[in-house]
């Protein structure tokens, strides 16, 4: 097979050095607003800088992969949007002053308590969460005033009140140069304002002519008294939208990208933008709103004409219905970023699972890990390590080896909180400061280990519960001892959430447990009463029936499986479930919704496709699993060690 390995795109680095000055590490998102702010800071502050230029998509990955770099600098400055909760938690453990200037709409929408908490100084970390032009904030701080600052403010809100030339200048700069070149350009401008040359004027005229052909095919509709133009394509987006507002004399213009199925709306006033967002845009997936602009995605399979109909008539706007009908075979490795690891191609955002112990005090009827084994409480992993010291040494070796690749971490089992290695495993992970650590448990011993979990900086604790009824839970999960009480779980949720550990409840949907939308809502109410705001509903995983040796569990899956596609079809018509995003992997498909003040993840998966992709793409690694026998494998088969030097 052809080797398709691709290096992860490395972002630009830049050093701005002043002799004998304190060293600062700065992350700067590739946007005009952020880069000009960085130029102001380096010009007017008394520090030496190492600047890492990044983008919205890679910002958090770049921050959490910089463990060694963080220790070398006195201060960390982050400029730009899209900082997420994982980066905040990660930086909170750093013994540095961290200053963030930007907006984090995702946190504001989904974790308002965290958004509010970090608006003020907390310990040695300062987070400035402002939904405003960053350049204006920084320029005001340094008492720097210039016409270009006003232009950047208007550009950052995607509305240029002056002539189209101003808009073109900033779009051209943003798309035409790399981050370091823009930084140098703005640094020179601060010292001596530059004059725009003839090439800018020529580019402007060329873009205007190109856009006119797009505007000639625009569809103009009256939407509730708002004259709205729909444009197919056109880039740069800000330029063509500004042009449409003026040339077509519209109140709002919508630029529709058919390639990526997303659109941007630009309005002539804040009031019009807010009205269009609330009435037409907010129901789409990935929706967001600024001062004069808003936008969203509309899913795959829609034509330009179908999109306009859906937009104007509020029909079929969530975009998931067609995606969920696609086969798993549509997953294409070329659509993702890969890193070189040994002789393999390693998925950039891979997950490292620690299968901590193969024993469990429950015997869940839905347990996929026992499909190939007998019902004796053990998963029966081959070659289990009896010596915990050897196991922990191997775990430390692996953690050290994969830390530069910046994975997320999952701790599972069996029941991991029953493992004699649990506390020491947490200490090992704490040493390497991974960006995201998730524990999945049935709740046993959660009161015993809550302090250790908090101290280790764990991101999430997932509680497995197939019903809100404790008797039904016992019937399905079959605890050998008394199952953890509701009081124990509620106290654990309260303590963990109060200390920055997000909790989630995982529910396997089944005919014996949760099988309908009303039952899902009852489950969500139950979880809400515990203080938790996050739920995952999972379809009973499909598997290769020919390899199943556990007759009982195979029969249970066949008789009790409730298909997520059927539930999603009902959710489409329920206004309480607001679509947020969807994710397609090589053997799973996920849809995420807002439900009141909760986040609901819904998922289906098929192990047959996981095995199929492993056989067909042996040099690709999507995930790593550290098994109880000490092997590091590219999946759940514990005999396929992927490290040649592991046992040396």
C-alpha cells in the first residue's frame, strides 16, 4: 500500500530578543487583530519574546504540547480566540503568570461558570476574556493611537464603514502573507507608518472585478422586512460581503461556501445582525455571532438552492440527517493530519488508553470487553503482569515516550478504581502533564480517590449508568457488591466539579434501560439533579458476531439494541435539542447537542469497521492502548505490540 504519511504542519516561530530582559513565551493566532497586538506588545514592553504563531485550530494543541518550553519562560502570553477549557486547566498547573487576551465563545456558551470565574485574577494567572477587538485593548493599554487601529477594529467585527479599499487591504494582508511576515510588517509600521503601494490597488481592482461576477448571480429575498442577498462563494469573504451590501443595496448579505458547507452573514447594523442570528442562523450547527456578522455550517448534501430554501423557511437546517446515513467507509485518512511514530503514521489528535486492570466488580450485560470471554469478572487479558512495580515502570516509559506527541489520555478497565495501581498511575500521569485525562468508572471507590483525581489534574470523570433507576441499573450492571449509592455519586460530582474536574454520565441505550426520547429526557433530569451538566448516550456497539464467544452478551446486544439513527430522527423534531456539531471517525459517528443548560453527546460505533481499518491500514495508528500485560498496541488486541524497543 502506498505510504500516505504527512508531517503535521509546524507553525512559524519567531524570536524578538532584548539583551538581559525577562523571557516571555507568546502564542499568537494568525489573524490581523492578534498579530498587530503582538507587534504592539513586543515594541512597548520590556521583555524578550519567543513567539509561536499558530491558528485557531492548532492553538490549544500547540499550548498543551509545550510543557518543556513553558518551564523556560517567566511569563506566557496568549493572543487570539479559541482558547478552550483544557488549555486553561493545563496552564493552571504551570507555575507561571499566564495572560490571555481574546474571546472564548465556546467556554461562554457551554461553561458559563468557568467563563465568569476566569474574568478575574486567580492565583498567579490572569485571563482577560473580552469579546472585543484585541488591538483596541492593547493599544489603549500602551496609549497608542493610530488610524490603523480603528481599521483593524472594524475589520475584526467584519464591517468596514469606510471605503472597500480598507477592507481589501486587511483581507489581502491576512491571506497573502505568513504570520512572521505580517508581524514584521506591523512592527515596521509602528516605528514608521508604511505607505500602501500600487500592487495593493491592482489587487483591489482585480478582486472587485472577480466578485462582480459572483454578485451578478446573487439571489435577493425579503426575509421579514430584511433585504438579504445570498452569494455562492466569493473570497475574501469580508470583501465580497461589503461589496454586496453596497452594490445590491441590501440590509444583509450571506456568503455561502459549498465546498465546506458553511456560510457567513454580514449585516449593516448590530440590530439587523442580532435579529438574523436569532431568527435564522442560531438553529444551524456550529453557529456563532459577532457584532455585525454571524455564521454557521449546514451539513453535507445541500445544493445552493436547497440551502436558501432551508435558511428562509427554517427547514432541514441542522445538517446532520444526511451525514448520519453515510457509511463508515467514507472516512479518508488523507483528510487528517499525521505524525511519524516509529514506522507508523500517528493521528495527530490520537487518544492513549490505559487499560489499568482487567477486573470489574460488575458484570454489565452490555460490556463489549467481555464479548470474547466468559462472565467471571475478568476480561482475561493475555499475559497479565502480576508485578505492579514492573507494570508502573512500563507505564512511565510509555508516558515519557509519547508525551511529545501530546495525546489525550483515557483510564479504563475493568473497573480502574479497583486497581492496586490506580493511585500510582495518576501520579505518573501528573508528572507528564498531559492536556486531557479522562477516567471512566462505575463509581466504586470514587469517594476514596476523589482527592487524588483532583490533585492529578484529571479533566473528566465519566460515570457509567444505563438508567436513572438504581434498581434497573443493578439489573443491567449486576454489581457483585452493593453498587455506589446516589448520595455517594452526588457528593463526588459536587466535589469534583468544584475543583475543576468535569463530570459526565455515560448511558448505554437499550430496550431494558433508556430506549426512547421521553426516557432520555428523564435521564437528563436525573443527571441534572446530581449537579452534572454533561451526558453521553451510546448505542450498543456493533461487533463481529462470528468472533463472539460470550453467548449471553452477544444475545443481549442483538435483543436490546436501540438504534441511534431512530432516536436522532425524533430529536430532529424536538426544539429542546439544539444541534451543535457532529464528528465522523473511522468506526464511530457522533452528534452533539445543547439541551437547556446541558451538553448531550450521542454516539454510535461499529467494531467491525475498526478491525477492517486496522487490517487495511496497518501503518496508520488512530489510538494507542496500554494493556495489563504491558504491551502498547494500536487497538484492543493486547498481543500486537507496536514498539520494537519496548522490552529492552
